[in-house]
C-alpha cells in the first residue's frame, strides 16, 4: 500500500503535502514525490528513498503553489527509483496523478496507449492513468476520470491534478482507501486519516466505485456509477498517533484486521475466471522442467518457516513429491540433498533475513531453481531468486508477523495448485472446489475476525498470569500451533510451547499441572478421535483446555473448557482461518500484560545479521 495526499485551498501546498506524506510514511517508504501547480505549470519533484530524501530535493523551495498532490510509495510494479516514483505525468505534462493499488490490465492499456502515440517513462502500472485521462480529456477532468476508471481492472485510489483545472482535484477509489478532509475553505485527499488530523477532523470516506470532484469554490461532489451520491461527513476525534494506526491501539491489531484486504490483494489477478486454475504470470516453468522436479526444498526463518510447514503438507498431499522444510540457520550445516532437480522455495517477508539469504545462495550453488515468496519488492532475496511471487500485504510494521504469514500461506496454496495442474496431478474439476474456497478466504477471515475477537479477548485474560502455555495439534494444526506459540511468546513474553498432540505423552505431559492453559487445535476431522483422547488426557490432569475447531465439532466441545468455532472450510485450507484466533490471543494477552506489542523487547523486524 502507499500513501496519497492532495490539497487545494488558500495555504501553501508544499509544506502541507510534505507533512501529510510524513504522517503516512509507514504506508510505504521506498520513494516519494509531489506535483504542484505553479505559474500555470506542473512542478514535479520526486526522490527515491524516504520522505527526507524528497525534502532534501525540495530544499526549502516551497514556492507559491496552493494546490497539489503527493505520494509515498510501496513499490508493486517497477523497482524503487526516481523515475518510478509518483506522481506520474501525461505526455504534455498537463496532468499529474498518484495511485495506490494494482492496475491488473495495465500492460494491455499501456500497449493501447502506445499505439495511439503515448510515450511512457516508467515501468509502473500507475503511469497508464495520466495517459488515459489525457486521452479522454476534452476540458472536463471529471468526465475524463470517469471514462478512465471504466477501463481499469484491479484496485486503485487515485487523485488527478490538471493545469487546465487549477482549483480542482478529481479522485477515484476501488478497494484501496481514500479520504476527503473538509477544512475552512480548503480541502484534502489522503489514504488515511493520520495525514489530515492536523488540519481538519471533518472527514468523508469514499466508497468503492466513488469518483470525487473537489472544487475550491463549490466544495465536494461524489458520483458512483455516473450518478451523484451523498457521503456522510464524520468527525474524527482520534489523536494523530491513533490515526496512523487507523484507530487501532497498535499496528499489530491493525495488521491483523488488514488480513482480508491483504489476501484480496494477494489473490488479485491470480485466480482463473472459471476458478479451475491458478495463473502465476511470474513463472515460466517448461513441462520438461516440471517433469524433472523430484524434490522441493522450503527454507525460511520464524513465522515464514511456519508458513513453509503448511506449504509442505499441502504440496506433498497434492504433488506426491518429497518436500523438506528447513530452518535457514540450520540448513547450511546439513549438507542438504539439493541439485538441479530441486525446486527451492525461499520465504521471507522482509526479503533481507541474512540466514535465509545464505540458504538461497546455497541452493543456487547446488543447482536448484529458486522461487522466492517476499513482501518487499526489490528486496535482496527477491532480487537474487530466479522467480518471485510477491505477497501484496503492504508494509508490515509490527515486529510480530501476521498479514505476511497469512499471505505467504495464500501464495503457497496457489503455487501448490498451479504445480498440481501443470504436473498433471490434479484436473481443473478436482481443483475447482479448493480454488473457489481460496477465492472466498478474505471474506471467511473477515467472518472469523467479526465472530471471535470478543471471546478471544476474554480468553486471553486466562493466559495473562501464567508463565507457561501449551499449544497442541496434529497435521496442519501442529504447524499452526507452532505459529501460535511463537506469536504468544514473542509479544507477551509468556513461555509457550507447541507440541504434536500425539507426542505430549512422551514426556512433556509431565509439565501439565492444574489450571495450566492448553490451546488445542482440532480442525482436522480425520484426527478428531485422537485429538479428543489427547484433550481428555489433559483434562484428567486438570489443565484448562481452549479448543479451536469447526462447526459441528460436538466431540471437541464436550471435552474442552471452551471452544472457539471457525467457519467451515476444507481441512487442507484450515490454517488460513485457525491462525487468526491465535494471533488475536497473543495480542490480547500481551496487552493484558502491558507489553510493548509493536516493538517487543530484544526483537527487530528484520534480522539481517547471522
Ligand atoms: C515473526 O513474528 C517474527 N518476528 C520472526 O520470526 C520473522 O518471521 C523472521 O525473523 C523471518 O523474517 P522474514 O520473513 O522477514 O525473513
């Protein structure tokens, strides 16, 4: 995601645009830029790097402009550079636009525009926007924007500035946020309220499909589907810090709640229209190569490693080839059996984890083809891999990884289905039920968030005073239990252990004492009888067992002290839902213990040392 700002009013625009971008820098920080109208010309200043680099380039030259737009970028198409920074211009430098989102059909539009004489300067999907508006512009910027967005597929929040309309700004929104701030004779656009709180608390939140015109004299007009609509102005009483977190107390909670959006962005353009295949344009494996793969190596650290464990199970069950998952820091010591018949999958949110980078290089040295799953465009690991499948989760600020994990799972499932189809292991008919459920996962995750947060906040109160908590599960549930335990320990400092439920009786059950909290994941119907036995063993020692299962799990509910019930989904996809309550549980336990949730002690967001 990126940060957008726009201003029209009596005050100097440059300082307002810069302050607005700084308040949204966490939304993207690989480049930034502004465009203002001055002396009947568009003045464009852009710089790679943080907003401080842009400020340096402006060098205090605030000028006289009182209308402009700005953008701080989280790159999706086109590596971070001056030329790929927003705002982007049309051919005649009369229209400037900023954009947050992904224009899926940008290549087709770009080709169409080039055929009509347009010249592009960048590799971005965004640059198609000012050229499209230019194509349709005949003196009416609003009409040109309406015709432009009618051509777009994908997600966008975009704002246009035009030298022929000096006291107006026009914007459009689909699937990415865009706010209008209404001041005293002045108006603002922004991606989130954090940027506007310092100027006004009267805000108007644009809805999907809205196109908005701000006219300094006439005020705000909003249209949807070509017709005028009314959007309610709301009064925001948050402080600035709260606004950066979208009103949430911590970035971690905000990012947990962003998961439906992040999944939607990650799915976008990758599900075939008939839901019988996955389209990963980033991959160009030949049939011959696919036939030559005889093992898969997944390597990662921490949460990314836990995602890899889920990927292993899905891939082995559908591809019927051996999949090894290694902790990157161990990988280099075990002389791994990797060669040109190995497909290596390197998972890293930051794309900078040194242990994981060294593992990538080890795989390369041994002849493997390398697919990276990263969340940061142009990161070191994404650059050194042969292929990159990005998770479009947007910047993950909290040290505890949540939306990155769930989108890593999404990419691993999509890669599994993609390979299963092309390796002839599954037909479109066999994949359709799974792909159809994958496509609706953003909605299901939203249901989990809506249905269980209060119950989990209460359940967390039962953990907060314990120094040890156990997570148990079998199969996929064991992999997710490992992630749940990591979440809890890294932000609440409660010692948490995840155990394969069947392994408990081989020693660890000695640690179970009356009242100790045990989180029992039981989402795999085939394993219910044994899971129920494990829970009964724990209850016989007076543990306090919180179950996690799907509807109809009477057998589990009867033996647990309480059970969190998830929406039904194919057991193969259950990790996509079962992890969400565990993220919330860790969060509320940490809050209850007064911990520094977003920056836990001793930890860093990206571990670039060995
Ligand atoms: C996740 O909650 C942790 N903060 C940590 O384990 C993290 O997943 C690990 O350091 C790997 O980071 P990466 O995905 O950026 O490589």
